[in-house]
C-alpha cells in the first residue's frame, strides 16, 4: 500500500466525506468535467529519514488537501470533513499492505478561487496536513 491509496481509502471510508463529494476524490489531477464539489490531494514534500541500517519505517509527508466547490461555504465544509477524516490516528489495510498513521497536524486553510470557462467561479479551500506514517 502506498500513501496515496491509503489516504484515498481513508476518505472513501468516511461517510461524511463521501456524503459531500461522492467518488470525486482525486490524487494530483481531476477532470474539469468531473463535477463539484471535489477533493484533490498531492504530496508537497516528504521526509524519508535514514540511518546506517537504511531508511526508517516512519515517514513524514506534507500533503495538500484542496476542496473545490461552486460555493465558498460548501468548499469549507468539504475541507473540514476531509480534515476530520485524515487527522486522527488510523490503520488502513489493503490487499497490498497496511499503512499506520499517527495523528496529523494541519496548516491552513487558505482560500482561493478561479473563474472556469463554462462552469463559473470555483472556490478552492486548501490545507496542508503534516502526516506521519509507516507502510508495511
């Protein structure tokens, strides 16, 4: 299991997030015709500490979580639901392994918007999550 699939699974398994965005949870890119509201995540940076024995099991990643919606209040609501789903400690198991998450930290939110042709004004509310995790 990798970080991207583990985080997407955490969002998929959260009823509040799924109730707000359905399946519109994406890693790095999303189609502009994919509908809103939506969540887009990407790794901004990642530490991979190592010693003489090799890489440590625990990693720290800064993951940007962006909530997009046609209304500002809806974007904020989606972001808060994503934060609530991703911040607590968790263990995520998939067919290809397990990811263990320690409690995350949050920086943000930051607000921005973009006038999208054929759609109108799209509000984007962004937070960076400092995520500590290990993969097995």
